[in-house]
């Protein structure tokens, strides 16, 4: 079953009703099911917080077209190998690469 991020009420539409429900979860006024938690956690940190509520509101208002949890970034090994060839350093993509000497 596909997960529709930003749609914790699972009605197939991301709207202010979803933001309100996510806010209830964030404030502890309602307890989400596992599916609702996954749908409401649009920043991908494993929690439903006011940051998720704000992102859902921004989506509804058209300020964003995608949630952070939907963004797929290549693994750090990709950046270690191809970053220098692409002219992109680890700092430019917001990752930390730890290497060992010797």
C-alpha cells in the first residue's frame, strides 16, 4: 500500500483537515495509528511535531510541492566517489563524510 505523505486522515487529499489532525498528534491531544504517524511525519524524523504541521500547511497553501521525507539523496559513498568528479563537495550537499587515515 502506498503512503500518501501529508494525508494522516487518509481521504486521498492533503488539506487543512490533515494539518489540524497532525497538530492534534503533535500536541498529544490524539494518538495516531502507525499508518497515521507515517503519513503525518512529513519531515522524516520519526516523530509528528509542529514542524510537520507547518510543512503540511505550506503544502496546502502551495508554498511547497514536495515534503522533505519524499526527497531521495544518494548515499554518502556516492558523494565520496562521484562528488569530486562532479565538482560537489560533501559540505555542499549537507553530509559529513568520515574517513580513516592509514
